[in-house]
């Protein structure tokens, strides 16, 4: 049977349509591949970040003309019960030294104008309730209330200011930083920070807690504050 011009035109149209259909999956495959690659990069970026909520309450009671600032010096003060060279304590003091350095204060054990005491307390928390008051890790400070005079034995506040939340489980970490004037022998700055973490004392979280505890130093915001701090994912 001979093809008429109409038949040949119809066949050519069908052939071109078929080629288009063959090309369509290839084009969509490339687009899908690009979308997948972008999604993978986005998820990888998200996976590299964590966040922690830190609840902070700070107090300051500076004598007239004695507010600490750039150039002020300090030394760390440790209780006799602290074991020399304890890794956890040294690491915590390192975080504190770095944070105070960003405020302009200088560590000078021999000529410090202030003494700094830093401590942490850990409690296991299940379903929003503390299961006990055992201390885990470090305790390097004398706790003091209200930013007044001498210190007294260690105490622990209740739950984080925002609440642990029903169904939560992990460790409740309390961090306390006290700054004492060696001239007046009185506590001039006190800050308490709280955070929940899934397991023990994470160095990245502790560093974030120290930074949060010193927000606004030397004159902090009044009342409870909450800070959400992004953390880099731990190296694997």
C-alpha cells in the first residue's frame, strides 16, 4: 500500500512525539537528580547542627566604682576537696576563662582582683521529674544566694526555668558561676544556668552554658532568661 502525503505526515508526527516521550524521562531524571542532591546537601547541613536551650538567672551587686571590665584580673578559687588536675574541672575552667576573656577579663593568679568559682551539678531526669540529687562530675564552687557576702554549702535549684516538660528524659545540668571581689570579700556576680541533655555532661553543651551564664556581664538582664544556642555536631 502506498503512503499518501497525509499518511506520511501522520507517521512523522508520531515519530517526533515518540522521540519527545523518550527524551522526557531523561529530562525529569536530571531534574530529580538535582533536587535529590540539593536535598542531601541541606540535610547534611542540618545534621551538622544541634541546639540547646539554656535557662539563666543572674544577679550582680557591684560596689560603686568596682565594676569589673576590660583589663580586670581574676584567679580561680577551688575548694580543698577538689582533686588537682581533674580533667572535668580543668575543662570547665577553660571554658570559663575563654568566655571571660571575651569580656576583657584577664586570668592572673598572682594579682587577681576577683576570684571565680565555677561548678556543675547533674541529675537524671525522667518524665519531667528528677530521680535524685546525686552529683555527677564537678563541684568547684561555694554557692551563695542573692549576690551578698560569704558563701555557704552547695545547693541545687529545682527544674530549669522553662520546665523539663512531660515525657522528657535525660540529664538536668546546673552550672553556677560566682565572682567574688577580693577587696571586699563579697560576691559581686552570680549566675546559674540550666540545660537538659540526653547523656551526661557534653563539653559542647557545657561551653554553651558558660557563654549563656555570662550574657550581659558585668550587668546582666534581670529575671529569668532563655537562650537557644546552636552547637556543631560532635566529630565522629
